[in-house]
C-alpha cells in the first residue's frame, strides 16, 4: 500500500467511533446536539461529551468552528478514509505491511470468499489507479 496516506492517528475507542458516526451521518453539530443523538445508546453528561470531542480533536479526527457561543464540530475526513488508515495500521501491526497476508487471512477465515476477491481483482484491473494515470500523463508529456 502506498505511504502517501495521511500519517497514522491513534485509533478510535468505541465511544469515539459512535460520536464520529453521528457527525458523519448528521453533519456538523454542537456538543449538545451530539449528546442528544447519542442519548438513546448512552446517557452521558455534557462534560463527558466535551471531553470525548476534545480527544477526537487532539487526535485529528474532528475540527470545530465557533457559531455564536457554541462550538460546532465536524469530521475532518470521510469514513472511508478513516477506514483506509485503520486498515493500514492493521497491516503494519499484524501483517508486516503485507496486503497479501491480510487478504489470504481473510479468505482462509471465510471473511471474504475467493469469488469476491477475484471479482475485486477484475474490477481493479479495469480501473487504472492514480499512480498508473500519473505515469501515463508523464509518458505522454515526454512524447510531445
């Protein structure tokens, strides 16, 4: 996997992930709006929500803007990008950075079946990646 992804961040706790899901699903919100959205699953004090939001901001997952007297929090990245970073950390920690080891383990443990993996390989073969596109552009510039 390329190392040009954003630098690794500390992982999300279960509660931090739930707060991120609220921000991703509902968009920007105040601490009170987030607390209310979380209330059906966790009845937490306002100070607890603010502490978790502060930790998420320190980890680089969220940012805030000031609207009147309230902080309005929003996610920095899309969930897919956060997932990519998490998988990168898993690869580095458990698979010596080897995507092949991870995918073989997923197939062996029946998390992904061979047909899904083959279908993905065909799909990837049809769509050029960013590196391939950049290489083609550079090659075409040299021919001009």
